[in-house]
C-alpha cells in the first residue's frame, strides 16, 4: 500500500469517525410527533417504552421530560397554567424566575427556571407548530445546555396529527341560544373566556376579543357600508372588518344581535374562519324530559279538530271572583263610618249634669259648630240663654287645601287621561305648580299665629292670640275687648293625654283641663278620630280635684257641653276660650283624618 | 270640609274599581307595559322559536272566550323563568322559561293560556283601579303625609302587571279550560304547573310570574278541584 493510499484511507476513516462523532443522535417519540436532535452525551433515559409523544432524555446529571398537552384545563389559559406550575415550585421552597421565552428552530419554549443544588431547572411548555408539550428540564449544567435542548426540539411530520381538543367557548346569551365558536387551542393557545367576551391570544402578539356590541341591529348595514367590506358567511352570519395598522375591527351579526370583534395581529381571513364556525342553536329545548308522573305521556298538543275538542260552554263555568282586598277593606271602613254616623245621630245626648250646678251659674255652656263658613265658627249658649259666637280664621288652610285638591285632580288627570288615549302631559305641569302652592300655603298656615275671637251680639268680648314661638308648648294670651291681658292658656306638647292649663296674669296656674282616657288618646293618634268614636271628654280640675268637664256630645255635628260645678275664681269666658281653643287645635272630625 | 270632599272624591274613584274601564284603556295600558318590557328585555327574532310559540299560542287563542281576538307572542331574552301578559294582547315569555319547558307543548300551551286568561279577564285594568282605590284609601286615612308616595305608586302601577291571588287562580283555571277545550286530557291539564314545580332554577323573588302567584301546591289543588268538577259534570251528562 502506497503512502498516498494510506493517507487517503486514514482521512476517510477519520472522516467516518468524526462524522459518527459529530452526527447528533435523534430521539423520536413513539408516535413520531416530537423529536430531539440530541446533543453530545445525551440519550434516551429510560428503558421502558414511552407512549405517544412522551420523551425522557438524560445528559449526564441533566434530565429532560416532555409530555404532550392535549387540552388545557377549560377556562385556564397557558399563562394561568404556568402560574399554577410556578406556585407548585414556590411551595417546594424554591425561587423560580419570572416567565421567559426561548425560540429554537422549530419550537418555542415558555418557561420559568430556578437554580437547584445540582444545576439549573426549567419548567414550561414547548410550542412546536401549534402543538403543546409540557417540558421539564432538570439539573442542566448551565443556560447553554438548557437552550441547546430547546434548540434541538422539533416537530416531526406525522401521518395523522393528534390535534388539540377543540376548545368550545360560549359567549353570553340566553340559555340554549349561545353563540359557539370552535377554537383550536393549538392555534390560539392562550384563551381566556369570560362571561361577556372571549379573548384569544396567540401568546403575546395576537389577541382577539369578541363581545356583544352596543350597536343596534338596524345600524349594522350602514356601519358596514362605512367599512366598505361586507361578507356573508355560509352559516348566514354577516360580518365586516376594517383593518387599521395591526388592529382589525369587525362587526358581525346573526340577525338577532350584533357582536364586535377587536383583533390585534389576527388576519381578517382568520376572523372569517372563526366566524364561519359560529352558530346559534335553538331556544326551543328539544330534549324532552317529562316530569313525573307524565313520563310516558305525549307532550305534543292534540291535533286540531281532534274528537276530544269541546266548546268552553260545555265546561263548568268559573266561580265569580270575590272582591279584591282593597275593596273589602274600603267597604269595611265605609260600613264603620256609616255605623258611627248612625250612632251619632241616634244616641240621645246625655242631659244629666255630672256636677251640681248653681242656678246662677252660666254653666252649662253648649258649644255647637256652625258649618259652611270659611272661618271656624261656633255658637255658644249659656244657661241664661246668652249666645256667644266664636270665630277663628282658617282661610290660609282652606287655600292650602284647595291647592291640594287641585294637585290631586291634575296628577290623576296626568296619569289617567293617557289611558283613555287623551293628552294628559300638561296636567303634570299644573299638578307640580299646584303642589308648590299647596306647600307654600301649608307653611303659611303653620307660621301665621292662630287667633280666636269671642263675640256677644257682634260685640267683641274677648280674644286669644297664640304666641308666635316654636316651643314645647302652645301658648295663647287671652285679652279683654279693650286689649288687656287677663290670662294665659297653654298646651304643653308631647303628653300622653292632651292637657290645657289656664294661668293668671301673674303666671300662677289656676285651672287645668286634660283628656279623660289615655287609651282613646293614644288610639286616636294612630287611627284618627274614627268618626268621633275616639273622641275624648276633657276633665277640668282646679289642681286638687275635678271640678268640671268638657263633654263631647253624640250628635252629627260637632257639639260639646262645658260643665263647671264649683265655679272657680276665674272668668267663665276664659274657661270657655280654653274649650274653644281645644276645638280649634284638635277639631272633631267625623272622617278618619289623622290630626 | 275640604278634606271631606277630597275623601269622597277618592272613595268615588275607588268605587269605580267595580266598573269596567273602556276597552281602549287596555290598549293604552298595554302600550305602556310593552314599552317597559321591550326596554328591559331584548326580544328574540329567531324565526324558528317565534313560529313555534306563535303556532302554539294561536291554537290556544282559538279556544278562549274570544276566539277571534288577535294575540301576539314575543320571546324575551332573559335567564329568569318568567312570563308576562300585556293587556293589549301580547304574551311575553322568557327564553329561560321556554327552554325549561323542554319541548312540552301542553305545558307551554298552559303557560300561554294562563297569560291569555289575564288578558281576556282584563286583570291589568282591574288591578290598576284596585291599586288606585287602595292608594286613595291611604290618602283618605293618612292625609298629606302619604300624599306624594301614594301618587307616585299609582303612577308605577301602570307599569306593573302583578295580579292578586284570586286573579292568578282565575287565570290558572282559564288555562285549564282552554287546554281541555283543545282536547287535552284533563289529567294533563295541570302539566304547566308540574313543569314549573320541577324547573331546576326558579326565578329570584323579584320576578313576577312566580313570586306573585300563590304557591304551586295550592295552585295545583285549585286546578284539581276544577278538574274534579269537570269529571262530575261529565258524569252527570252521561247519566242523563
């Protein structure tokens, strides 16, 4: 063998040796889906047969394990899954890094890493051509070895790709009429479904959001004309898209609602594909499930004209419906009112005097209300036949009441007229004005001091004027016709029983008058006068013992009698004024208006 | 005296509750309720569903006391189990209720018949006047302290179609009569109540169809009584 020949053979052998040394070993998963061009020193780690795309490799101390991910847990995005994995590592008292990304020739690796006792560890997901593999690298010497492994990963061609399970996303909508989109999770690995919208992200550079649009259905066509592009999909959905830079805005409709799709780095062709899979299922639930005990019976209506049909008249008539509760209540109250009025008319007025009266005394004094006057007018007759008249102005209250009535009329007109097909809007304005005026006059009535005048044959005898102060008692000063103050009548407020007190000009209490029954007094505050049923008599006392009474008579009109037995050393006209003021402040009403 | 006149006026108004409002009131009242419902809920235009419910509703309509009356049937998008009747003649049913009927046409016809009973018996107008009467009672009783509230409530009544238990009972029996008149076996006539009883998720208390109705057990008992009357009546007729 010549020297030249030996040299050639040496070179060839060396090349062969070098070639075998340099040629990377390729490990392919049993299903041929994932392959690694193994770096020097790396080999298949386990003797056992690994199924599908599972790969387990070792290289010295380092390990790599990759498992296919067929579907992410529904409702969890890849980011969320990584976060969950990271939490597991954290729980093992390790200190993982933040999320990182490595891009190899064929695959991308989304991972986090941490430094262990025996080297660098990483956990994450390999995305190879839209297929996901959960990949864990442990005890790598350094980042170079770690990245080398990612670089070595590749997706191999397969006869039948085991695609990821379709990820069904349902947008908000009525039950059984959802819009469903079948999304390939491999294509859009990051999916966040929410109630209102679905969000698809191809990692960090593509995003699509679909939600119900605020746009009314009838504006859809006009809007799409502005976009200049409209397409009708095979499933009868229509959509139009407009692209501005990397952002694509689409509106689409199923003829019942309009949806909006905002997409970043998702080509409009892809949106069309996505929308093509959208469909609305029926609102009618065809999945009949009979409720017991009808499980074996038909749920279909009998055919029209079937022999079992019968006229309504052949069925027993419906019983007449009773009155509604409000009507019953109202009738009850009206019955009570009528009963009470009859009682007031028919019961005889008691004429017996509860106290022995001095024949020379002006008592008893009979007080009878005179109606049909704008003022509060009462006629008083004493035992000697002297007739007095009391008068107290209430014009302000009447005007307030008039505006209140007007307000009710206008408000009811504004509500009820439209029901009869008539214009009622202007009455709403009138009612507002009437209410304002009513409130104004009610305030005025409350602020203007009350006055009560006592006349005898049109000659002023005495009068009482309420002090214009707000205090815990109402105070009236009684003046003679010449304007000389002779007494003060006051009514303390917030008492269980209404109480009136007469004090002399020196301020000393002379006489008091109080309601005879606490229970009636309390009930009246809740139920009103109940047509006089809850009226109370007043007991008059000189401070030591009862000496008189102001009795409410049973009569249709308001009528009272004032008796005083042992006549006190106080002018009877002052006592009379106290009785009149009691009527003025707390008048007898035969309708249940709460005072 | 002023307040007396006011009270008498309101009592007169309340007394009107026993008097029928003119028919055009139903149309105006219905218009207001329609507007309110369509504002709160979105109608479904899915042709298959609308055709389905209209077909069943019109079948029921032919067997009511007013077979020539035109009814409209609208499906509202809502996840609440509910149905409404507008006095103008529109029956509303929610998608959730329709879905939960699970294709049971007899039960669905019962629900529609119940609502049509409200329309034919003019419960809305009567309820409105009853309410107005009750409010006037409050005014009568309590005076100006209840004044503004009572009037505001009267205005709200226009948009409310909740009925008294007596009215609900009457509508239930109307539905049963319509179903039997259509040829449905009387034993199946309370199917719509059974369906409601078995629905997986009942409406929250704010909804009207179930909330204002007497409990379903009582309603079924009322219906059972009426069906018993039908059987007795049929027996009598056979023996004659």
